[in-house]
C-alpha cells in the first residue's frame, strides 16, 4: 500500500496462471492505463482466456484498494475516487515439462507454460483524511 499526495494503491497478484505469458500480455496491453470501470467493461467483452483471469485480478485489486483506503478515511467507495489501472504486467513462470511418446522409440518434450500477473490500481481524485474533512465542514 503506497501512499503519497492523497494517492492510495491497491495491488493484486496471481501466481502460476495456467496460460503463457505471451497470451496474457495481449490482454494486459489492452487494459494498461484505463480507468478501472472501463477496463472491467473491456475485459468483459474480450474473447480471450486471459481476459477472464485479468477481470478477476482487477476486481481483487479494487477491493484491496478499498481496504487500504479505509485505513485512512472511513466509508470510502471506489466509484467516488476514479480508480485507474496504474501498472500491470505479466511475467513468465516456470514451465511444467512432460514427455510424449514419438515414432521410432523417441520422446518429444511437451512444455506447459504458466505466468504470473500483477496489477496496481490507484485513485486519481485525492483522498482527504477524515480529520481534514471535518475541519473544512466547520
């Protein structure tokens, strides 16, 4: 949870996702820099397997942002602070290696690729502490 200038971040990670990093990066590039609500809408209508994983990850990051922001200000809602996808990336994870029989007594290697994905959302509207809000209201 990084905080600076009224900005709070929410982070979500998925490790060992059962698809290649190359396929996940196709989806990651679509949502990078978008507002969180728009990114969820885009992911909902993207016909790729990575979009399903990224949608769950983005929903989790938004929930994590709400928890982190609630430590500073009571009763915050994500919709009020215009969340955006600040950073998102997908990295390669270790591949699962298997062998398959081939003709003439040989064996072919099968590599099952996996990836790790990370997403960070942050608010664009400054978060004001509850004490500051009360003094302004008086």
